[in-house]
C-alpha cells in the first residue's frame, strides 16, 4: 500500500462496530466501488507500546516514543506530539524490564532521547493491540484511488507506574484515509464523505492521547513539585496539612519504583519529599498538634536515615564516569575496583532499605500520618482564632531570610567549615518555605528571589559536597583495604580524586562572599521585600 497522506476519523460504535463500518461503506459506495483487501500491507494484528519516563520527560519535550513489536524484535519510533516522525531505529531484542536509554543499541532514537531522559528509565505507559483491516476504493475505471484503513484498538495501562495498572479499554473505531499516489483529489473526496456519515468525526486526539483519556490517565500526571492547593485566607493548619499530604503522596507514588529499583530518581524524589516534610514539621509545626509534631519528627528522621546509604552510593555511581574522566596521573581503569566495590556495597544497603520500606514501621508512618493530616484538613478544630496561610508564610519566610542574613554576614575567611554547612541548611529551609507558599506569591518576584537563592545554594552545596565526598573517599579506601579489595593503583587514583575535591572546595569558598552578597545585599533584600509585600 502506497500512502502519501492520512486523514483520520473516529466512529461512534455504540450501535456496534459492524453497524458503523456498514454505514461508512454504504456512504462510500455511492461514489466508489468498495472492496475488502485481505492481506494488504498494514493489515492484521499490531502491538505497540508507548514509553516515557516516570516524570514524562519526553512528553514535556513535545515528543512521543513508541515501540512497534514485530515477529522478531521491532522498531522504536520517535515523533513530535502532532505525529510528525523524528527518528526511528530497529530493535532486535526488547528488555523485559524498564531500562535506561543508554542500554538501547546505538541508533538515531537513542541519540535523540539519551540527554532528555537520563538518568531515568523508560517505562511502558500504554500498550495497544490493533486489529487493522484495509478496504480498497475503486473509481469507475476499476483503478484503486484510495484506501480506507479501519483500526480497532484495545489499550491497557502499564502496571509499571502503579496507577490504573492492568486497566483495559476499547477505543472508538479509528478510520484513516490513505491517499494513493496520483489521486490526491479522490482521497479528499473520501474524507468529505466520511465526515458526513452520522457518528463519524475527525479524530481530535492521537491514539496515545485517546488511550490515556480512556484509561483515566493524564499526560504529565506526576511531578515531584509540592504544588499543593492552598489559598491566602485558608487557615494555616489546613494549608500545612495540605502541603504535608501532597508530600506524602509523592513518597507513596515513588515507593514501587524504589522497591523495583527501576532507576535512581525514584529514591531521590522520595528522599526530597522526606526532607521537605521534615522541614515543614520543623518550620511550620507550631500550627499542628504538639504531640503529632514530636512523634513524626522522630519517624521522618528515621526514614531519612534509612534511605541515606543507598542514595549516597547512587551519587557516587552516577558521577563515576565523570570522576574517572578527570584523572590525569592515573588511568580511569585504575578506578574500576572502586566501582565494583560500590556496586557490591549498594546491593547490601539496598536490601536493608527494601526491608525497611516493606516493614511495619513505614506502613504505620504512611497510614497514621495520612489519617492525622486528613483530620486536620477536613475537621474543624476548637473555635479559636487561627492564623491564615498567608500570615504563616510571611512570618516564617521573613524570619528564615533574616536568619540567613545574620548568620551568613558573620562568616569570614577564618570561619570553620561548619559555619558554611549550617548556612546551607538554613538556605535549604528557606528554599522549601518559598516552594511551599509559591501559590501565594507573585510569580515574577518569586522567580527573582529563588534565582538569587539558588546561586547561593549551588556555592554552598559545592563546598559541602566536596568536603563530604573527600571524607567518603578516605572511608571507602579504608573499607577496601579492610576487604583486601584495593590495588595500589586504585588507592593512588582515589587520592588524586580527593585532591581535586579539595581544590573544588577551595574554589567554592572563594566564591561565597560574592554569591552571599548578591542574595543578602541591598538588592537582594529589596527583592525579598517585594516578594513579601507584593504577594498575590
């Protein structure tokens, strides 16, 4: 079948698919001779799987990726959201479990998506099984001038995301007019006839989008951002409960991916939600019951501690190749024993983490914390005056900013590293407060303050991370020596890495004054004043 253009329609099959097709063929037979074409190219059963990362990175970039299954392997097709093909490549073997784009064989699709998706895995979002029939449309001379392609599609939601897993739906019958070269006018005539058939309408959605709709899914339905629904006049306890419920949702959405060890970002997003929760309890807990705050401070600290070892090892492994590429005196190959050591240690720590997340303590945290927060959100408390959400936002954000100004202003070249570490914690707390109450602030003022704060955080982060990683390199060297897993060349290479980290820390320390001055100086203070006084 030679098709130089497609016009797509959907048919209402409430009265039955056969009836819909009969109505379509009856309308077309007024102008054309209609003949079935068994065995035509493109007919038969087809299986497709649309893929994206858990956080929809391809969709957000305006792309869709599908795997078209064949008897042996298949092909990957990358398209724009409107269906315009961008790249395709054959795949001889398809993995049974989600994998990283870098694990795909070399090809144009891999090249296009690698930067967009890394370090996230490609997950099956929707699977579709199509039964396709092709009908030839002949003119008075018996020439085939167009083809009608009828596609009956059954879609299934993937279980990989733990949302509507296994749900199946049938899409309305899809009809496409395939233009035959040399007869473009005939294809247009077919499209006009189809549009006039009762119950037939132009397709407004792609198969992928229609499948998501039928399955109750929405593109980009996951984000790690807080994005809680709060308003300025809302009672502060209700607003805080909404914030904390949203963070709990993020944690629970990521647990299946953490336990299946699909990619490292599941644990990262989980931990960020835990850190935000701990900060919210600390900074906003004054509006919550004191006994609740006391108990869950302990519980979320435990949750942060139990997830730390695996995440630290993930950071080492994710940055391993870049770290090895910085070596000058040593060879990247000298570090391979360190990589193997990190992988073994991560496997041990992951088993401990998985046991904790499957255990009763975490289940109790998730269930009881949600129940307590729902009571605060939905049930009126004692009849007493309670601060509003905006009053809480102003007091806590202003106080946090002033604390950073005072603490950072006291830091000199002679101050110990701990003073910068502590300032980094305070800066992170302010960042969380800004994120929590973002809906209450003017967006322009908000972006300006966050931009200043981010530059300061980057500097403080580089300073602390360099020191922490250098200490971890020494600890790892001792552990490898104890296990007799450290060749001399590896220890020398690790020493070179530690020296580079010392240099990076010194550079960050030298940049601190300028970064802090921009954030906490007169211009920075004015931006914060505008943020707090010009709230929406």
